[in-house]
C-alpha cells in the first residue's frame, strides 16, 4: 500500500499520533489527503521525514530550526554551506548552554560547601541564597 493511516505512520516512525498531528500543525509534516471517511493518508516518505525530524531534535535543533532545514532541503539551489552555518550556530548555542550550566554548577557547589547539611533548616545557606529577601551579602 502506498499510503499510510496515521496510526501506521506513527508505528513505523516510532512516535505517537499526537506528535504527528503536532508536526502537521507546525507545518513540518504536510497535511495529507483524506479518505471519504476523513482518514489521513500519508505517503510512505512521511516515515523518513518524521525520522529526520526526530534525529534533528536529538541533535538539539528546535522545531523551528528543523522547519528551516526541511525548507533548505527542498529549496533548489540551496547549498550544503547553508546547513553547515546552521550547525555552527547550533554548536555556539550548545557551548553557551554548557557555560551557563557550568556556572550554575559552580554556584550550587559553593552553596553546598557553605551548608554541609548539619545546620537546622532555618539556617540553611542554600535556602537563604534562594530567598528573594536575602539580607546576607
């Protein structure tokens, strides 16, 4: 069979039906034709498209960015450099997140050394640091 019902596509692409409908609403998955009884009938290539979306998400691309990649893939005259630039930008984003997480980790570790877990909860330096009314410098 050349066409797949939504449940068949979901199973083959290893996603749930709601995910497919969401991708459709976001424009990542073209709206398929419907049967007389209103069932969606997806082309077999939709499996590959959904797998592409899932793999791109695993690499940290947002759905908006994935939409851009899909548009590039379908654009005559697009160059590999266009995709390369987006990958570079994604790496910069990832590096920024890593730096932010490292700073958060350092701050939390410092608070933990101040706490040591022995004080009563009313004197907990971690909770004091989180309190917006903190008077401690």
